[in-house]
C-alpha cells in the first residue's frame, strides 16, 4: 500500500514539474524531464534506505 502511495506522489511531482516547464516554454522540456528523473531517483534512493 505504501509503495503505491509513494509512486502516486512521485508521479504527481513529475507531472507538475513537466507541466510548469511546458507552460514556461517548450524549449526547456528536456531539462524538465532530466530534473524529474533526478527527483525520482533521489526520492527512490531515500525510500529504499528506510
């Protein structure tokens, strides 16, 4: 159950970040995807340590 909640939160953060970058300007989209991937990796690594 907690795993599903964590993935939903990660998905929302990812969608929100990409949405903001698309709204600001399409040319920044690769950076938004890269940033989102880093955030997901960081959250996942923190979550694995628990």
